C-alpha cells in the first residue's frame, strides 16, 4: 500500500503536458494523444491533408473511408502503413503520407533511488531497463521493486499484477528488480510509454543492535528477507561481552506500534545446532550484554591496571 501511494503521489506531481519539443528524428518519434498530424491519400479527395487532425485521448484518429485508426504508440511510417491497409478496400495501391503539424513532448519521469532522477524525453521505443539505464541505474539503497504508473489513455500496462488506482485515472504495476536486472523474465522488461512515471522506492532496512561490533541498519536491497547470520556478518560479528543465547528479534505488527519479541538462540545458530532464521523489513535483532562476561572483563582490566601500577612502583 505504501508503494502504491508513493507511485500515485509522484504521478500527480507530473504535469499532463510538457513544453513543445520538435524532434528531428521522425523515424523513431512515437505519436501520442494531442499530437496534430496531417494525412494525405493520393487520388482521394476525402483525405487531402488540408485539415490537420489531432490524435484524441484514446490515441485514435478518424478518417473518411478508413474510419477510426489507432495512432498512439506508432511512428509516422507505421501509421501510414495502418491507413494504407484500411484504404485497400477502395484503392488497389493506396499511397498515404502522414506529416506532423504540431509536436508534443513525450516525458517519462524516473524518480526515487536512481543515479539521476528527473524527466527524460522518450525518443523511439525504449524498454524499462533502457529507461533505468538512462537515469543512471539503480542506487545501492534501491528497493526490490520498480513501480510503473501509467495514465489510462495510454493503454493498460502489460503485466499480470497491473491494477487501476482508486481514482480510475492511472494503472499501477510492480516489477521485481531481480526480474529486470537478471533477465529471468524478459516479458517484464516492458515498453515505456509517454507520461509514464517510473518510481524506485528506497529499500527496507533491518537493524542489529546491542553487543555487536558495528550496530546499525542494513539495506535489504533486492531481497525481501535476510538471515540472522547474514545480518550478524554485516554487523561484523558479536562483541566479546555478548550473550547470543538470549538474543531477540523485535518485529513490528501492522496494526500496532508495539513490537512482538521472538526469542532467538544465536549461539546455537552459530554452532549449527539450530536453523538460521529469516529477518524481514524493519526487524530489529537485539544481542544483549552478558552481565557475567562484562564483570569478568572489567575485573581483568582492573587487575591489569593494578599489576601495571605495581610494576612501575617496583621500578
């Protein structure tokens, strides 16, 4: 739910239309809603190219004889081919020319834990992986999902988990970072559309506190869980006064600010006598201090100081 709210908030901040941005390379420019085009069909007075046609919010244009033709997401050449196919019922060899009378920018916003977040101009067909690369790639603190938010008029997001937001204005879907970067599911590397918002939330953390050498929070990265031994390794191991057999995992619950305590015998896990356990986002692993070890070490330190003092006195 938090990821969905983050994606929708980002999408709401993006302007519906960017400034005019005439692109020189028409072979890769993708048509979209709002673009003003001219269409001329040779030997057809009904389609003479004199009256510009604006692509509607559904991405369609309406032509005499050809009827409604979907234009959004196509290049000029592809639209020409689509219209030719429609006109073959009236002409043996239709010749169609499509021109662009008024460009509109095709922004894609990439936000969150990427190298250079901001607005990119979509030129040609770009996949999700390519857009993330253009934005400087994922940062080390990036989470394990990428969120895609798309305006409804741009069409549905071709992912199984895509769903409509409560306002009905956007489709929202998530893609696993592993799926994109590892290339395990090529179908998840979808084509990006104009006005898409690509959000990369920061990763969740787990925490290790108490009698360890380096207490703190550690990033889950693309993983959803981390084992106790892995967390201890990131914390550089136990302190010499640690009491690992009385350790606890403090786990937050969704409905309360209080945490549930889960007793963990880290000593048995370290010696292989007990199974390692997974830690999930926001878990806290607490390693208590052993009172007896602490007292013994303090006693040894005091004895060492006394012995050093006597040696100096005798000299």
